[in-house]
C-alpha cells in the first residue's frame, strides 16, 4: 500500500480525533491537538494511506534536550505495514533537528504490542507510574537516547 507522511494540517483534525477515539483509551479535549501542534509543529506527523489519515504521532519538548511522545496511533486496518515505524523515525529525526537527545513516553503496562514495538525501536523501560491513566491503570515510562 502506498503510504505518505505529511505535516499536520487542520483539514486532518477530524480524522485524527476519530483515530484517537478508536485506538487510544485516554479521552482528550478536541482543542488539545491544536495546542500540541502549535507547541511543536514539526513533530506532529501524519501517515496517509488510501487518501485517508491512517495514523499520527505528536509530542512536546519536555525539558532540556528532552522530548515526549504524547499521542501515537495507527488505525487498526493499517497496522503492521510499517506506518508506525515511519512515524516514530520521522519524530526522532525532528527531535534531532532541535537538539533533543532523549525521547520519553508513557505506555500502559498491559499494552504488550506497543511495548514490544518501542523495545524493538530501542526504547527501554525506565520507570513505573502507578494509576497514571484515568481508568486507574499503570504506565511504564520508556525512553531512548538518540
Ligand atoms: C504501536 C502502533 C502505533 C504501531 O503501529 P504500526 O503501524 O502497526 O507499526 P509497524 O507496522 O511499523 O510495526 C508493527 C510491527 O509490525 C511489523 N511489520 C511492519 N511491517 C510489516 C509487514 N509488511 N508485514 C509484517 N509485519 C510487519 C513490525 O516489524 C513491527 O513489529 P514489532 O512491533 O514487533 O516491532 C500501533 O500498534 C497502534 O496504534 N497501537 C494502538 C495505539 C497504541 O497503543 N499507541 C501507543 C500508545 S503509548
């Protein structure tokens, strides 16, 4: 399948909101997407397939030379095709451009698929955040030096 990676545009917002609802368990206010985009436009990256938004990644600069992945999802029909790998690679490249040397993220401790995905990309578990999510579940903190 032909996949293209693009920068965020407001015309994609509704599809991004829907992908978030379908694939992430946390619930977000719709305005947060624009806030995240404005805080670091280059790191809000979209994967397009079949003329639709198939997935996206976005993040923030969270400390000196540190970035955080805030949301990352590929819609289930488009998984295991390399879109997630493309998105996280582009995110890491964007982070390097702004002199970030460490990327952090939180992931649910029962999200084995995502944890393995991140491990295969070089991220390691560095902490545990009990009851981090709204539903009371725990998060691992994972990070990678780039
Ligand atoms: C985590 C997530 C973003 C990965 O997206 P993805 O597009 O499936 O990622 P990829 O296709 O690049 O890689 C997924 C796996 O498929 C494999 N794969 C990639 N292309 C493949 C292909 N053509 N054929 C078979 N397998 C393939 C990869 O090797 C990878 O294996 P790994 O996870 O063991 O490393 C996706 O599973 C997702 O959205 N999950 C739900 C939301 C979520 O948990 N987000 C993270 C919150 S912290």
